[in-house]
C-alpha cells in the first residue's frame, strides 16, 4: 500500500573553504573530541578507509548505484548528562575531492540513520557526511529493543526524545566541529538530506533547530496522527470481515485510474490530481478478476467497501474525519495470500506495517502483548487520540500549517519513490543551486523508474498541466 505521495520540500533556511585531507590527519590522536554544550563525549575513534566499495544509496528518491570511496571514518560516542542514553554519531570525511559542503543524512522507519550506503554516496559527491543512530539500534521496522524502559516497562522518554528531536540538534554541531578540526576550515554549506523519517527529521530541524538547508522527501510530518492511522486499512478489513488480495485490490485501483485518467487531459495511466477523481467503484461489484494460475476472484460489495473506506481515510465511530485516506489508485500491499482459496474468497492475512504495530503497542498502549486484531472500534479510536495527545508535541514536525500542502506531490509516485509516475531528478543539485547561487528551481525534471515517462514537477500550489503538443514530451506541460 502506498502510504502517501512523494512530497518534496526544498527549504532555504545560512552558511565557509575547500580543503584537502591527508591520511596522517585521520587518527584518534590527531582529532580532539568536540566540546559542545549539553553533551558528554564518551569516546572518539578515527581511522582512514581506502577504496571502500558499496552500493551507494540516494535517498531522494530511493535509488542505488555502486561507488568507491576513501574516507576518514570518525565515530563519536556520547550521552546527555542525566539521561539514560548512549548515541553514536558517524562523520565520514573525503580524503580528497571535498566540495566544502557537509551533508547530514536522515534515517527511515525507526532507524536514525540509513547506514554506510547513504554516507558513501554523499562522500562520492564530495560532501563530508554525518549521521547518527540517535541512541538505539538501526532496525527500521521495530522499536522493541529500545522503546520501553527495562525496569518500569514504560516508554523510555530519553531515547524517544533523542529519536524525535534532541539527537537531531547534535548532528550538525558534531559534524561541523569534526570537519573544522580535520580540514582547519568549517564547511561553507550545511545540508540535510532525508526521506520518510529522514524527511520528518529535516522538518523538525527546520522548525526547532534552523541552520541548515533542507531536502525533505515524503516527510512523515504528522507522525502522531499518521502512524496510528496507518492501521486503519487493517482495521477496516476486520470490521467488514473481508481480506482481499493485492491482485483484486490492484485491479480495482487500475479501473479507478482508467476512469479518472483523462481528467488532466492526457491518458497516461497517472491521476495527476487525485482530488478530482470521484469514480465510484460500486460498478465493479460482481466483476471477476483473473489472478493468474487459473485463479478467478469475484469482486464483492464488501471488497469494494474496503477500498472505499481506505480511500476515505480514518473516521471516528460517529463519522468524523480523523486522518487522510490513501489516494484513489494507490497500489495495495495490505495482505498476504498463501492459497487460491484465500484469493478467491477474500480470506488473505492482513499485513499491517510493523512500524504501526510497534508504535501502537509499545509507545501508545505500552503493552508488549497487545493484540491489535481484537481491538474494538472504541479501543482503536482511543489509541489514535492518545497517540495525538501524548506525542504530537514530541515527535510530529507539523508546526506549520501544511494541511493543503499534503495534497500535492509527484503524481503516481509512491513513498520515497517507485510506482508508475515520474520521480523528481537532481533534487540535491537543485537545492544547492538555489542556496549557493540564489536561483530557485521553477520546475523539477522527473522521469519514471523505467525511463518510459518524462514530466515536470511544479512548485506548490501550482499543478502540472498539459498544455499542448506531444504528451510524451515534458515540454508539453506547464505549471498552473
């Protein structure tokens, strides 16, 4: 299931001299630990790494390409005095080719960092790179080994605060301090680059600790709302006792896309403005779907109702909207099917996101054994409201009024990339041109994952609009 469209925020929020680094400077004896207010350094290690080969990770949008880098690897272990935390921050400094820029790299899911692959790609581009585990293991899918205090069984707020915001404020300071000590010159420009959790981190930096230029993709801004609401599709299936397969749900989505495709003037398999799509899938009831291998599934009223309620978004028991739904036409990954019978009779197994499950059980209910499949409507709504009341001010990065902005993104593109739509290209370069030369991007070039579709993306609140000419060419589109 696509969580939400690929939204890009380029934020100009400050600024220094290019230098080179010899391996002799890269040692624990040569680099003095940082002295930064509010943190206590436990250890610092530094050593050169030569010819490190890895599939470098581009986080906005997600793509991989092989890189080989030689770096000075500096790792700082520290804590906040009086807190139950231990944080590891890693700074990678190019041994050559430094471009006088520092790039902070965000994480994903529950992980504070995307690991060596993202840092390596940044270094390959000439950046010094800094990232942090934010005080816990880097498993993006689970928080079970750090969310709760071992003795009390309640939320460990020191670790949660580090993950939410506090640890973010340390990253840039540590990275700039190490770069200055090694190169004898501070970075001229400091950037943040992150998607999903990394996007939320970027927006948190913008709102609470400004001082960097930020590229935030698919930001999980309203974490306290959207994460518990992520259980809504599964809850709807339990309510209706219908568990359709991805094959059937994607067939419904394809028919809706087909019905709304021409609303933007071009038939290309993409719904450019989902809010204009009002196709009612009830006409699909009793239709049959060929799910390969001779599996024939009939679309029932319950299945169509599942789709409608997912698109509608989470509602309270009395029908009040609580959170946004998924765009019509979004791909479905909400169940797993192990037999033809399960597909034909819509009895597949729900597969809610483990991030959603851990958030609700560990942070909201504080109950390791909570069985979400047995929740009543009242209980689920109560968990949602408790998440908002207890955690919005801690972890959500939605202080600006971005309600309308959420409705925009890259049409047909999933969370942090993928999907049939055209993905934005050269985002970090566009941001750097804006910051360093004062030239804001009027549009962004975009190409689909398979290279078959070229488009432009427009700055909010304008929308990509077909003007005239060959719809296969991006020049045929404008921003209106």
